[in-house]
């Protein structure tokens, strides 16, 4: 681990295991919106395409209380003109619960001003389990934690699952979207008697500190370690039955988070275990082939990609330095996180991390997943079982892809990518819950 983050965390970890409501709830604006295009400009007779169109207003939101209506066009927040959706969303992030601002609107051709008092984002609730909002600290960041605890006997100790999410910068606190994939996973675990913890990434949701897009691999792993440390302080948690579930890059983080901890078991979904460069080259060839690129062009692309990745990930050059030598490689340098995050991923010896563990492991992958590959899943199983025979298993799940969309093949999954409201396949959750139950019955 990067020593700068380790030392910073060591100084704050005991004080920051649970900082509770010191971390305020983020502001709940509560509007659905769209950018202004030619047709919207013409339909609403707007003077230009600056601003955002309100397409809906949510109940009990700040916008509803302020009197915003569908078809309003927000052209100014305070004294700052609104240019487009990304800029508007960025402007809203500066506001906290209790703040106020004036929204200038165009409504039926007239200028209207409404004072918006920002209400807190609503909490997650369920009739089947309790939900508690707290926080942990790691380095410069204060990270929101969301803990679910099954209702029932208050004296009962509950098994716990630390949920580790995928690579992108998004919130895992979405009470207004109970049907989203992460919420359905948490709901399923909680209904089956498992407590859960989610740790928001820095800068996402209520979390404060380094913007997520500027964070790195070690910082993110440290946040999950802080969450695990907080779990160790919860008297109602069955400390002999703590599990980790890692989805996508969460499966890469899981063995690093678990290192040195008595974890009962780890579940990974659609992850990687080879070096990052090996994985990227495999992934680029597979996806380019699925997209119909001629095979000679695939080879030429792979040659360029290998050279670019060596400079960026092995030689630790910046993207600007790489593009100075390979100006036609811009499209090959698009990553879901900061380039330093990717460099640190390349440096991680994931096989060594799995080798150091002594815990049971379930490795899952969807057969239609064009983002992860059997080779990586089998490597995890082989590494674990060579050290501790029989402790790891790999199961390929039919008719599901990386993001839990129901699809039979990689090709079909790729065709469905970006299609709204695709059918999901959550049969894998039955496999996970059954495995968790079985492992709990086994002796250490």
C-alpha cells in the first residue's frame, strides 16, 4: 500500500471508525432533466440552447417545495448562468442540506425566479431490515457508510457482508431507485438474514474529500479497509462470519481488503486476476472482434495498444507523454478512473494477494460477460486451491452478462449495451446466498 495513505489512515482510523451524522446528508434537488437540443429549443421557443429542461419534479423534493414545474427551463443558479447538464450537475454539488439559492427559470416565455431551500436526500428504508447511515475516515476522506441490519431479536448476532462495488464513479446510496442492481443485491442479502455494509467512494453521495475521478487504487482500497475495521467494532455482528462480495473491480479489491483479516469467505463476480496489461490486451481483442473489426486491423491495433500500455502502465508516463509519441492512440487511453489508479492496478500482484489468504472463495462469472473472462476466474481458483485445496470454486452462470442483463452470448450482450430497461437476471443471488449459508455451517 502507498505509505502516504497508510500513515494518514493510521492516525485517523481509531477516531474515525464511525463518525455518524457528522457527515451531513447531501442535498436533494429532485428534478429529472434534459439538455437543450434543437427540437427542445424550437418547441419551447427558447432564445438559445443554454440551460436545462425540467422534465419532472419528485415528491417531497427541494424543487417541488420551491414550485418548479415540468417544462421549466433553468437558466441561472444564483448569479451563475447554466450552460448544459454536466455544468448544472456540478453546480448543484456545491450545495449542502440547509443551503439556499435562487433558480432563474424560463416558464412559458416569461422569466420566473424561485428560491430553493435544499432539503436532505431521503434515507433508505425497508420493512425487512433497519438502515443506518454513518461514516469512516481514510486519509483525507470522510466516506459515507450504509449499514443494513435484519430486524428481529436485538440480542442476535448477524453475519455481515461488506459489499465492494465496481470501478466507475457512482453512488451506492440510491433510495429513490430501489430497482437498481446494487440495491437489489443488498435487499436480497438483507432479506436472507445478512447484515451488509456499503462504503461510498470519495466524493460520491454524501462522501467528502478527494473527487472520485482524482482518487487512486490505494485510496479506494483503504476506504474499504476502514469499513471493515468499523465492522469489527460492531457488537451485534457475528465476528466469525464476516464475508466480502466484490463485483467487477470489487473482486480485485477484495483480496487486498481481506489481507491480514479473519474473513470467513469471499464472493467475486466478473473480475480479473492477471496483470492489468494482460487483461486489457485480451479485452481489447475480444471486444474489437465482437464489433466486427477486420482481424488484420485487430492485430495492428493490438501492436499499438501494447506499446501505449507499456509506456503508461509500466514506464509510468502520463497520457500527455504517451500521446506525444503516439498521437493516434487517444481512443486507446480512455479509462473509467484516473491514470494513476490504473498504474497502481498494474503494479498489484493479485495472484500473490489471493495466495496469502486462507479463506473460502466463490468465483462467479456470467457466460455472456464481454468484460471479464474465464481465464481470470480460473486463475483465482487455481491459486487458492494450490495453497488450500478445495477452498475455491468457479461457477459460470448462464444467460447473464457483466451488468446482470439477461443475455445468452457476448454478442447479444454487446448489442443490448446502452438499451434502456433491459431484462435483468438475478439468479446468481440464489447461488451466492446458498453458498454463504453453506460456508457458515463449516468449521474454521
